């Protein structure tokens, strides 16, 4: 949903259109040059074409004229081939540069460990979700997610295992939402989910999916004698609320429901 991605694609599209226009202009030059050469040849051939009942072409061209035509055609061909390669090279450079810039820009807003959006991207993402909800007059719900007793994982199994668990939690969250939603690593072991076109009631289904996927993960016994548990608090954005206000509401509900199993706090 990043608008900067859309604008980047729009810029690339515009630049490619300009290159295509240059390509089209080259073909116009080819056509005009071919037409001029054809007219010149026909002009020289027609006077001798109908001297009798049979069509007979006989042409005498001075050496300078023949050399001039040959040089003209050679130069024209060289020019067109050169320009075609130049346009192709510019097109490839443009596409390559645009893709690289987009990857770099995307990486700056992505948490390298969990491969979801990072805290730096939150204001931008949330602003877009809120603007969309306000414009379309649709609900928007924020889920604050916290990994319970996460310090025990680092203490018992080490920080590498802790990083693995964080990445797995992010995978569970990402697999529980739609493409129109967003997951953000909010802090060390805290995550935030933005649910577009979703009221608190609808967010219950998302929490149920998270519960189910987390149960499957724990059932695989990734951690010996330890189950990962999540606390989840939900807050629906209301028009006029700031981002800090709605996040504070979700955060309070999340901490208020530190239960053995994740559930939706109201």
C-alpha cells in the first residue's frame, strides 16, 4: 500500500513512455528516409520505363550520385542502429536503476530479522491506512501483539533461538492477515497489525487464526518444554483520533489481558 512504491512505478512508466516515443521517432525517420530514397529512385527510373510496348528500365547514374546515395544509406543505417542500441541501453539502465532504488527503499522500511515493516515505517503506513479509512468511511483496527515471557526464551535457549522465535512469530502474524493489511515489528518482542476495512468484531477472526497457527507451531515442539504465548489488544480507530491515541488504547488492552492464551481484549 505504499504510495511511494506507486509513485516510483508511475515515474518509471513515464520515463519508459518517453523512451518509447524516441523509439517511435526513429521509426518515423526510417520511414521518411525510405520514402525519399524510393521517390528518388522512381524519379530516375520512370523516364526510361515506358519507351516502348515493353517495360524496360535503363538507368544511368553518375558516379558521384551513386556514391552519395550509398554513403547516405550507410550513414542513415549506422545512425539508426546506433540510436536503437542507445534507446535499448537507456531502457535497461532505467529499469535496473528503478528496481535497485525500489529494493533499497523497501529495505529501509523492512526489519531484516522478521522481514516485516519496521518501526521507522509505522508513521507512513499508519498515515496511509488512516487516510484510506477516512476517505472511504471504513473501519480500521490496530492489534498490539506481545510475546509473553520472551526473556525466558533468551535466557534458556540463547539469543539466536530468540531471534528465530521472533522471525517465526512474524511469519505467523503475516500468514494470518490479508494482503491489504500490514504487520509491523513495533519493538523488541512487540508487533503491530493494521487491519484495513475491519472493525473490532472482525478482528476476532484474525486473532483466532493467530491462535490456530501458533498452536500448530507449538505443537511442532520447536522449543523443549516451552510454549510461545501471545497477548493481543485491539483498538478501533475513530475519526479525530491521533495515531498515538489509538496505539495507546491497543497497548493498554494488550497489557490488561495477559492471559495464558492469546485472546482479543475489548
